[in-house]
C-alpha cells in the first residue's frame, strides 16, 4: 500500500511539473514575439540636444538649413535652434 502511494505521488509531481513547463513556454514565446515586433522596422534617432534615442515615428522632426534633425520634443528643437543662432 505504501509503495502504491509513493507511486501515485510521483505521478502527480511529474504531471504538475510537465503542466507548469507547458504553461511557461507559450508565455515566453508571446513575450519574445511582441518584443521583436515592436523593435523591428523602427529606426532610432538621436536627439542632438539631450542625446536621447527616440523612434522616428515618435520623434519631433525639424528641417534646419537643409538638414533633417530629430528631437525627442519641441522643447529640445527650440533649444537646439536657440543655441545654433546665439
Ligand atoms: Zn531631447
């Protein structure tokens, strides 16, 4: 009888272990997918004022004397122009 109980416990523990492994794997895959999809296809540009890297779609674009500059915000672009034409 004791042996039978040990056997049942072992099966139960094994079943739990397999179940927990199966639950973790898809979650990791999803994390990986969402992470890579948000990074791929998005170029980062450096703000010349505060040196923050911002995605092009979220950057504040400004053309200054024929060149395109990307800033993290309007404040940074204003600051850049102020310093340039001081
Ligand atoms: Zn900035």
